[in-house]
C-alpha cells in the first residue's frame, strides 16, 4: 500500500511539473498576441526586431547545446523545454518567430493579425487545455486530445471573428486551425498556423 501511494505521488509530481512547464511555455506563446499591435505602429521595425531576436536565440541555443550557458536566455529555455527537447536544440521559438515574420510579410495587416492571434490563442490554449483537462486522446496524434482541439477551435473562432466580424470566415479558419493543430507536427505548427490561416483570410476576405 505504501509503495502504491509512493508511485501515485511520483506520478502526480511529474504531472504537476509537466503542467507548470507547459503553462510557462504557453504564456510566452500567448504573449505573441501583442505583436500585431507593434506591427500596426511600426511594421518594418517590428519585423527587424523579431529577426534580431530569432538570430540571438539561435546563437544562444547553439551555445547552450554545446555546454555554454547564456544568462537568462538559457534559463528560460530550460524552464520551458519539453521532455522531448531535453539535451537538444529547442526549435519551438525559431518556428514561432519564423511563422510570425512570414505571416506579417506575406499578408495584409488584418490577415496577418488573424494568423498571429490563431497561433497565440488557438495553439497556446489548446495545449494548456489538453494538459489540464484532456481525457479523450485522438489516435495517431502523439497524445493530442479532443478537449485541446475544441479549445483551439473556440479560441481561433473568437479571435478571427474579433478581427474579421465574418462568421463564415471565422468558422473556416477555426476548422482549418484545429485540424492543423491536432496533427503531430511537433514545433512546425508554429510555422504553418499563421501562414496558412492568414492566407485563408487573405483569399476569402
């Protein structure tokens, strides 16, 4: 009985650590929702700043993986890294920045805003909901849950409707976003979501 309780305690502790890491990581993710505001005031400057941030991260992460810790950046990366990323180059921030920059360059301001908000809220909240409340696993998706996908759909629909005020486009974008998010793409959904969803809005609007 004591061993059983010990095992339960270990599993609960691991789940709490995983949830804490996911919350921290997705808080950074959700903060990208502020990027469209900066783009509206200083489009080119914001893109340059994002490029510089991406390059600095790549340098810092390359040094970290070779045993050279960079103050603050390495600490944040280690705190946010998933188990699958331990002792590896953490690619998520690179695809995140690349997706935002690509969307901002390719599409109009409103279309890019839809894509970036979908990435911030749809992908961000889906992962948190899946970790915290997810019970029904979607087959062949590396652990994605129905609860997470529904949260993604709702978040993208609301953020898209906020920008476009068009229910049909919002439904289309939310459906596409939920389908992309549920695929086992690892960190590459950060790249696809803002580009593809921004493109849908640009085409239909």
